C-alpha cells in the first residue's frame, strides 16, 4: 500500500535531502518531480509554499554534502550540513501538520467524491459501519452505512447530511454520542431524525463539523444575559445558591449549552441545592449537572439544552465491558461526560466488594440488579438472590440459589450467612484468590426484611450486619437494594449502611418526594446535599409528546426507549470519589439473552451448601430475636433439631391444634402434584400456595415430604414434578 496524500507532502523534503547526498546535482530532477507530484495531487497553497522553501534548503544542503564527500574532505563538514537540512524537514512537517488528517489507511476512497466527502466517508466506515482492517477495532454498528452524503461549507461553518441506512429488517442503533466521538465534536452538534417518523433501517442525520462561534450577547440596557453576568447577579449573591462564587466559562455553544468552573476564592463551596441553582438560572433541574473537582473551592457546572444522557447507552453495544476486568470492575452505565461508569465487584488481593443501591418505583433499580446478575454470571461469580417481592427479577435463573418470596428470601439470607460461617471455618487464614468461587449475595427490596414492620426484622438485621462486616475477606459481597436512603429501610441500623459504603460503591436513583434527601442523618460522604426526589421522572418536553395522542390502540409490542423516561438516571459513588451523575445501561435486549447457554455458577460443595434445605428453614436467633448463631457447628446442630421442634411450636400457636392442620394439609399433596404436572414449569412455594389458595407455611412441609418420596424436585428454590 503506497503513501497517503498527507504522508507524501510531509516527508518529501526528507526524501529530497537523502537523494541529494547520494546523487549530487542530479537530485534536482527529484526535486522537480516532487514539486510536480504535489501540484498533481491538489496540495493546498500553504503546503506547496512550504514544500518549495524547505525543499530548496534540504536539496541544497544535500548537494553540498555530496560535493564535500566527493572531494575527499573531512566527513564532519558534510555531517554539519545535516543540521540546516534537518531543520528544514522539521519545519515543513510542522507547517503541514495542521492539514486535514489523512484518510484511514484501511479505507479506500470512493470514486467521484470530493476530498472532504472522502474524508467524512472514510472515518464513518473506519469507526462506525466498516469494513475496517484495524485489529481490535469495535464498530459502533456494522453495516450502518452513510448514504446520500451532502456537504455544506461556508466561511466559518462546515456540516454534512446523510441517511444512516441498514438492510431491511434491521434497526439503526447509532447514537449522537457515537458520531460525536468519531468526529470529535460536541453532542449538541449532531441532529438526528426522530425514529418514530422514519423507517427502522433509515434515519437522517445532520452533523455540524464546524459551527460559527457564538458569543454571549450583552444587553445594552445592562440586563444580565451572559452566563457570567447571570451567575454574578443571581447565583453568587448572598441569597443565591452558591454565594461568593464567580463563574469562568470553559465552553459556550449558546445560552442553554455551556460549561464552566465556579470558584469561591479560598473557601470551600460546600453542598449545593440543585433546585435553588436551577431557579437562579431560570432552568429545569434536569438541565444542570455539577461535577466536584479536586479543589473544594471549585465546582464544575454544565448547562444542557438536551441532557447528555437522554439517549442512553444500549446494553447490547457494550457486551464486552460487562465482565469483570483485572481490577475487579464492571461497567454499570455512562457518566455525564460520556465516560464509562464502573463499579467494583472484587479487589485483587483482598476479596469481594459490596454495592448499595437506592431507587424508588420506576427508577431503574431492577434493571441495575439484572445488570449485576448478568455481569456476575459472565465473570463466573456465583450468585445467591433474595427477592422478597416474588417475580420482580427477570434474571433470577442466573443465580445458584433464588429465594423468591418473603419466606424464601429470608431462607436465602440464612444460606448466605451459613456460607460465610462455612468459609470462616475452612479458611482460618484468608488468602485471595480462593479456590472457591466469589459469591454475590443480592438482596432486592431489602426493606421488606429489615424494616421494623417485617416479621423477620431482628433476624435479618443481625445477619446483614454480620455479613457486611465479615464477608468480604471470605469472597462474599453483598448487593443490597432499597427504595429510599432512609435509616428505616435498613432497620435503623447505622452499621449496615456504613459497612456497605466503606466496602464498595453506591448507586443513587430517583426516589419518592420527601424520601430521597442525603442530608442530616441520611448524609453520605461524597454525596452531600443531593436530593434524589429532585430527579424528574421525565425529560423536558415529554408532556408535549403525551399530548400528541395516537388513537390507533395500545401498542402492546412497543418497548420503552431511553427517551421515554429518566429510568436509570442518578448518581454513582465509588470508593474515594465524589458522587457523579450517570445513567445505567438501557436494556434494549433482556440481560438473560446475553447470558449464553452456560449454567449458573455453582457454589462449592461444603457443609452449608449440602444442608441448605434445612438451613433455609432454621431461624438463627432465639424467640427474642437475639443470640445469633455464631459458628457453623452450632448452626448445623440447630438445623438438625429444627424439624423435630416445628410440630410442637405449631401446636402452641395454631388454635386448631396439631391434628386439624395435618389432616387439611395432607389433602394438599395431590393438589400440589396435579398443579405441577399441569403447569409443567418450575414454581416457587409462594407461587404454588397462591395458585392453591392457601398459605406458604402449609405448602412448604408438604413439598419437603413429596421430595423425600422423589415425587417432586427442587432446584435453586424452584419446584417441579419429578
């Protein structure tokens, strides 16, 4: 493959100097050929001028050096002539370095296109659609070609339009952020058509490579209009959101699209109320993002006409980043500045890591949990899932054990604690990595187990406190999700939240009004002053979309897009950093579909796992909710005694006496078998009880008896007919 246009122009003087040393005066022919070649390939006037000046210098020095060597003089004189020749070559290289970048070497220009069109098409093919020959290059969407390219160039602006086209049956997944990253321009310079108004495989796009520089307009009557003036008039005043601060712009693309640094002399800015700041600037809270810097006296400020995370990052586009890297991090989403948002699940040489997740209804919390389960599965980490609210986690079958339902979730909690005790008994001196797999213990809707109103409050609180304190060095991490950051959701335990934050990261999503404030007793270091209830549920302009009604009927096959709501939008706090606005990955495909055909990662065969059925049904505290079992031996002993003591306990608590329930429950066995055979799908005990119109406490003993007779089987908490 020959040199590119830019390479030919830049390295011509160096070639002339070498030719002159070898050929002497005859090298003038080479100089003339280089000049003619540069003119033939339509080199720019500055490039030709630089080539002529530097080429003459380099050629003259080369001819002189040739004469010195031919006359037998000291070679050092010839070597001295290399200094001005080298300076001429470097000067020419610097003069032409500002030219347009060369076409990627792997892409062939299309015939009939101008040089600008060739350049645009080449970069599109190299990074977005292909084909590319660059090893390791990951395309944005293979086959998404840019058709009907048209370029508009002015004195101070350059833009192009085209249609992103795919074969019939495929859907365009190229986003504005992808195009902006390829051409190294702001996302606000990309205009894409609304997918609802075009065919799935054809989407128009306009890219402004260069826009006229827009300057802040200063009103003649003294009214503040520029960002700096508005800041000084409303934000930096004593009654403003950030008193005593001044603003220095770092980027300005219009009154609703700029970035800057707020500085408060030598004093710390402290916490900032986003709602007050939005009011000062006459904006919506979703249009403002703050980014703490290394200096407490400075704060990054960004105002957005369209939120940078509105279009989201598709789960299917970052599949390779879901697995755990060498540092133990997985990708959970995208930061406001388009960087990948990472959280740790493990730490080399140490053990596992915790993760604390907060988010109300429709905030994207369940989607984050499904991502964590998928990443654990792809990283070959075993998972134990406790889901008190049955049937809410679609990726439950990726777990080695699933407690689906309130009672079953408490059983999963007991099993995770037993696994920690078992590993403590076997690993007296912790060493990492273990021969046993890492375990992620995932608790969804943890408040249903930990709150004071829960029937398992005392036991669950005691177990989770011990797990968050002691499990990391045993290779067991806790992923705990609640609906609010309030202490009540964690059973009023200060230990649980502090241990979760010290031992890993935290995800803060939208909460209900009055329940999301991270101030006072709920303050979190690194996320001070954030009010999660201030995250809006919709993007600006969504109300107008709702008003434009389509009366053709309910679109049952339609899936929600990232622009339809702010689910997944929140703040990510990683160890030793400040909380930064981010958005979790958009589940454009079910996470389960990316798990492959691999079986769930199995937990090691140990005493706790072998006796899991008995352990999950054995309370680990006394009747007062105290004296948590502290060793594996005591736990196994209590588990073996547990079934014998159950009938006597039921006799004292059940008014019907020991005989009545037993007769009624005996009649349930045929109904259980009939249900499992008819449905032919695995079900939890809670689901079976609900379908039979009875309680789970009547169904579970009967299931255990049927299992002993090999009439039913149980896999990870799911029952089916044998």
